[in-house]
C-alpha cells in the first residue's frame, strides 16, 4: 500500500505519456519502480526529437531495467517490453535480458548523455 502511494505521488510529476504507460502496465511498474524515472527521461527525449539517446538512458539504468527481465517479473513486464512500439527509439528494450546486455555493451562505446542534460530534457518536454 505504501509502494502504491509512492508510485501515485511519483506519477503526478511525470509526463502524460509516461503516466499512460504506467496505467497500461501497472503490475510491471509496481514490481520495477526504479524504471519509472528513467522511462520518463526516455519519453522526454522522444518528445523533444532526441530518440537516439533513449537507448543510452536504458543502458545507464540497466540495473533498474534488468528488473523487468527477472523470471519472477516477466509475467508482469513482458507485455510492456513486447507490446510497446518503440519505433525510432533505437529499440531501448529488446525482448530478452541477453539482448539487453549485448545492446548496452555495444552502446557503451558511444558518448553518454550527461545527467544534467537529461534532467533538462524532461523539464522541457513537460511543457509540450
């Protein structure tokens, strides 16, 4: 119950499209609440036309997103991973944990987005 209240309070600060994802896949985000903030950042990047950086955000928060691939969470999170159309987001969440690790290893060679820049993207996208 406390976890539900924290998620509800956190959701009030999120972009509307992120809140819609939380509403569509509530069981997954209750099991992996650490993904909510990074997902909102990814959405902000998407809305500001910086789709290529979304994969970097997922990889920078790989511990949080790895939660979705745990056997005990797959029943709740696989619909989010498999059904959500990532389109031009550079496929930030592949279907398996192994593919996610490989993708992040490949992405590690690319320049990471500075945290300060990511925060400003979410803030500017919220005005869209």
